[in-house]
C-alpha cells in the first residue's frame, strides 16, 4: 500500500507541476484603443467590452491598451514586438498585474520608455508579500538610431527577463505615466522571445491532463492487484 501512496504522490505532483509549466505571453491584441485591460485575460472583458482568452490574469484599472497610430490608434510608438497594441498607463507611477493561480520559473517583457523602469515580482497579490525578483531598465525609447514605421517617437524596444524561485502572484510595473509602454509580457520564461510561448492550458487541456493522471493511477492499482 505504501508503494501505491508513493506513486499517487508522484503522479499528483507531476500534475501540479504542469500547472506552472506553461509559458504564457500577453500581446494585448484584441483590445480597443485606450481600453482598460481589466479582466480581458481573466474570463471577463476590458472596459469597453472586448473579450480575450481566459488565462487567469487581471490588471488594475490604470493599465490601458493603446494602438499604434499607424494602425489607426492613438499611440506614438513604432516597431512594437507584436503589432499593433501595447499596454501603458495615464495616471500614477505604476500599474499592477495579478495572476491568482501563480506562475514560476521566469518573467520577461519588452519595453520602450523615456524614463528608467522597474518591474517587481511579488509572491502575493496586488504587490504584496515577498519580492521574488526585480528587473530594471534605463530610458531608451529613441536608442539604436531607431525610426518610426513610418511614424512613432517611441521606436526602440528592449527585452528584459529574470528568473526566480518560488511562485509569483503579482507584478508591479513602475515608470512614468504616458512615457512607458510594455508589450509581449511573458511569464513562465525569462525570455519574451520564447518560441514556445502559449496560453495557459484551456479547460479541455486540463481535462486531458487529469484524465492521463487518472489512467496512470488506475494502472498503478492494476499492477498492485496483479502482484498481490
């Protein structure tokens, strides 16, 4: 019986580990110009009713989507890593992203800013608890002799990424309102260019994982009976 219990612990542990293994990337496409992101990625909507994939990620009311002016929006930026929408804010010095289920391994993003930026990862919601990692970047929005596409003053984008131990549940983005933008926010990896970036498993994918686990458990019990 001890061997069965041990096997169950291993199998359930593998299942739980898979919950944190997915690499998830937010590109903000599908949001309208100047729409608050809110629960667009959390099974709800943005402030203007836009519906996105449910990956369990929520933003506070400060985080706004903005579309490149060359694509019909109001954003003075160019060369964004995933055209044509980014996230920024218009009031205060920061905004917060919450991931209630948590994520681990790493975190990455692209940014363009006229001021230094700091992104801080916490193990609690709403920027609380212990700091797991911090990413800092300098002002660089016109660096690398960048030019618009064909217009856009914030034309240089820099990738930053960090690894950490533990499970993170919130990220606080600090810079300056209307002077800092982010795109391709990625968690579960220290690279925002990760080729395998994908959404957190859907309900059907979780069902397949659970089914596979149950089949494995049944196989363990069957083997136990044959050996008895």
